[in-house]
């Protein structure tokens, strides 16, 4: 394991709009609600989406006197590698998991986090624009021509991790669904991902659907997993909540051990 015996789950994608921060915060809350000890670290000192989400959650819990699960969290505001290491050490003192959200761009801290990851999660949407991040596709045959720069970055991160402590990085591509993408293109993207996964070594798991509810939850800092407790769970949310649970299950994270109390 990477730091203080804690399993690091790093959400990283160099393109915006992939649902990275939404997936990260829902994973952190899902683990907390399952009774696991989890903390969160936001490496995007400009956007601070994960940190803002959890700050909103604190405000909602205080305002309405709710016992919401709120992981310990922090943000690296100055982009400093030294600050990153300090906060990393602090947040991994008494938890099982640390969820790290990285900037949606090529960033030194994102690369450093990837090299420490136990589970590296790359959310992508069902489109060739997002697929191009990890592999270039022929315009006529839709066959993969070559891995892209991001796949090379992950390869470098895996080598750095193996050299540092002999550990491995489980790379998971989280395939989110866009409602407006036609079925034929979805199949083509799926075929290309299957081919790429064999060439560069990642797992593909189903992610989240494109739902307005995720954007609506942000101001209150609540998640789909909280709606039943809040009395706001409608029929339309049940399928989304099941998607979320399947996503977290697909990460195949370590089970709790007897001494992880």
C-alpha cells in the first residue's frame, strides 16, 4: 500500500466534464456510509470541486441538524509538492481509504498522485472525444491505432510505483453514459475500449448516467445515497442510486480486515 498502509483511490482525467469530481465524492460518501474509514484530498487548488462539495455538506448538516457522514478532507491550495506530501501524511493517519480528486488538466500533482495510487480511476464519457485521451482511433475502421499520451503517463506512473515500493496500480476506466450518443457509436466506443484495455492494461466498469440530479445535489453537498434519509428519494432516483452502488462495487476495493477497526 502506498502511504501509511492506506488504500489510495485517485480520480484522474485530463479532460473536463467527465464526471470525475462527482464520481470521487460519491465514492467517498459511499464508503463512509458503508462504515469504512475514509478521507478525501482535493488537488485542484483553483476549482476545489470536491472540497466545496464537502463544505456544502458540512453546512447542510449544521443548518438542519443532520447526522450526515462527512469524511475528513483537505485541499492543496498552493500546488506545492511539499504541501501535498504533508497533507497526504496527515489524512492517512487513521483511515482505510483516501480518495484523491485531481485537476482536469495535465498537472504535476496529478502525476504524483497517480504514481502513489492503489486504484487509479479515469472517468470517460461514451464519446470518441473522451476515448482519444487514452487511445487514437482510425477514422474509417474505428480500430485503435495507438495508445495516447495519457496511457503513456499511466505507464510511467506504474513504473514509478513499482520502483518506489514494489506496488501495483489497478487502473480502472469508468465508462459514464451520455444520453444523446447513438447506440452504434456506443458500441464502437465499447469495442475500442475493449481492445485498448488489452493493450495498455486497464479494467472497464460501468459508471454513472447523465442525470440532472447530480448537478442539483451539489449546493447542499448531499448524494444520492442520502436521499432516502432526507425523505427525498423518488422513483426516478432509484435507478441512479443502483448505478452508483454498482460503480463502487466495480472498483473492487479491499474488504475490511479484523484490525481495521
